[in-house]
C-alpha cells in the first residue's frame, strides 16, 4: 500500500472512529439530551458505517472486495445527509411528522437496494471496474441514472440543513452562536467536498468525503462539550411566535397587517398570507364582512369578540400591545386574541348556578331577594304597591313518600311549567315580575303595581290552572293542587320586604288550615281581607 492510500485510510478511519465515539458518548447520556439524542445518534451512526466501509474498501485487492465494501458503505452513506437534516430540523424546533421522516428515507433505501443489485440493471453504475492502469483499490466508474438522482437528493439535504441553520443566525443570541457555528461548519465541510467530488475535482478514483467528515465530528464534539449543544438548545423567535396559544396579528405604524402566527390563522378563518400589507379594516371586512369591532385598534382598546370558527361560536378577548424598539414607540402594534370560550362558559354556568334553581330553571331564593329588594325599594319610592304570592304544593310530602323522589322532582318541574304558562298568557303582568323557588315545594311570585283584588284574581287563575293539569306518570295521573298566601304592601316607607313575606307566609298557613287548594289575602293588606277556594 502506497503512502497516498495509507493517508486516505488513516483519514477515513479517523472519521469513523470519531463518529463512533460520538455515538457512544451521546448514547450514554441520552437521558440528559432528550429527543435530540436519537436523531443525532442515527446520523452519526450512518456516517460511521460509511467511513469504516470506505476505509476497508481502500484495502481491497480484488473487484469483488471493492463491490462488497461499496455495498457496506451504502448502508450508511445515503442515510447520513437526510438523517443530518432531520437532526437540524429538530434542533431548530421544527416539527417533523412521521410521514415526513419516512419520505426522507425513501431514496436512501432504494439506493441501498439498487447498489446491492447493480450488476443486474446498472442503474447505479453503468461501469464499475478496477482502474486498468493502477489496479485495485482504485476504480474506474461511469455513473448510471440513479446515481445522479441520488446525488441531487443527498446534496439537497445537506444544502437545506445548511440554509436552515444560516437563516437562524440573526435570531440566535450570542451565547448560542458557537453551537450554530459548529453545526454550520459540520454541514459545510462534507457538502463542499461532495460537490467537488461530483464535479470531478478530486483525486481520480477516490471518494474524498469520508476523509473530511472527521472535521464535522470534531466540531460537534466541541459544541457538545463546551456549549452543551444537545442539552441547552436555543428557542427561535419564530418557534415561540408560532407555538403561542394566543392568536397574534402584527400591525405596522399604519395599521397594515405585516405578520400573523399559526394560532391567529386557526382563530380567524380565511386569513392567509395574501392579506399581508393590507389595512386591518380591509382584512377584517374580507374575513367577516363587517368593520373591525373596536373603534381604534391603534390605541389600547380591549374587548371581547364572538366569532364562528369551524361552525362553532368562540369568544375571544382582544387586546393591543405597542411594539417597542430601543425604547421607542409607534413602530407597530400587536393585536392579541385569547380564546376565553371555556372561561365564559364556566362563568355563565357558575352565574346560573348562583341565581337559578337547578331543577326547575327559575330564580332561586338568593336571586329573588337580591332582585326583589331593589324592585321593592324602587316601587316604595314611587308609591307603587308590591304584591307577593307565596305558593305551596299541597300534600307534596305524600307524593314523595308514595311515588319516590324522582316523581317528586317531576312534580316540581310540572308545577313550575304550568305556572309559567299561565303567567305568560296574562298581558297585564309587568316585566318586573319575579318568579322563584323559595325552598322545597314553596314558590314565590312578586309583582309591582298589583292591587289586592288583582293579586287575588291572579292567584286564583294560577291555582285553577294547576288543579286542571294533573301530573301524568306511568302509575297514572297525580292530582296537583296548591295553596297561595297573598300579601300586598301598603306603601308605607318603613315597611320592609321581610315583613311583606312574613304576612304572605301567614296567609299561606291560613290557606292550608282552611283545607288547602285556596288563595288567602293577608288581613294587613290595603283593602278588606279576601279568600277564595275552588
């Protein structure tokens, strides 16, 4: 073996050993390096096989040995550039779906199969023989069509990885630039060497790429040890911007759309990059057919938006943040949308639970007192009477004991439905009417502006409607009646809602003592006492 071959074997072996060391080093610390470790190990392993295969091929003395080691090389060589690209993409925070990873490996797999069976079709090499002048391990090669396809693909992978890293340079802060520089150099060295080899500027019959990949390996090792390349990875601004849970529209000083993130595109259906450079008002009109809902997006307006996204109504909180550069303002703004749909639904649900009876859907006792106090005070101030009707379902406990609590709940719902239907038919009822569940089987109705006579008449209509509509069950009809106590305020300034309710409660008990299914007006009302029964 001449000195040239010895040098080539040494360089190729050095590249192989360094990459093997990197594989072992990263594998032993894979738990510290996370998901980056697997893609780095695969890339380094492919390079190791390629370099070792080529080093052994340089020791071949026959064409058969050369072909064997050439196939060994192809177990690693066509896989190294796409796996290197995959590592770079993961390093930069780009998501690569499984289909994308599989697509990157289609050509390498085909290259391995085609190389192993080249004597059958000559797609990889039209001619592959020992050099007639120098003999093995030098070879004379004439490339086939697949070699060209493979070369374009592999060079494109290396170039893509290099350009992706280069594009991230400006966004990478100073502490992380040594990592990026090592990756750039690690991609550049084999890429330039492969290019020179493909265009014929290399020692004849010698593949120089395995001779230089030790440079890449050394750079990677230095970055891993000195700047923690696989442990602490810089997060690019673009990655942060597009991974935000909030939708962001970037506006310039004239409120023109200059950028938006992925979440904004999901929130605002129809938003696309063709709208960049257009005024926000024009963009909003194109998306929703209306003007932007806030008067001045250029200021600090905050508000809520209700938009339909994929057929579902969503609620967003909109806010504006000024962009600053070197302490200056006025260069642009961020219009930020936060999805608060679930929060608003929870808020609505909690408000409903706080003020409405869960079973019947009408106001609960708490809501009744809060709303009635204000209405009662206003009515007293204006000299209007307030009527309170306290209603109780007769023999409700007996229904519960006989038919069970489920039927009892159905009876409560039935009673409310009948009462609401009756009340809704009376055009004279004011909008200030309050109907609430007072507790258990007791209900309360408060009305402004009703005289004692009108209150008694209304109570009788409700009571008669309830009696005429029994509850239908699987066991048959259940008769339903109710007793009603009525109290009407006298308009005295010192009178309280509690006193009014107390008088209605006394009238209710009077109705029960009189035989139930009755309406009784409290004797303290403004007119003479009245009662009626059916």
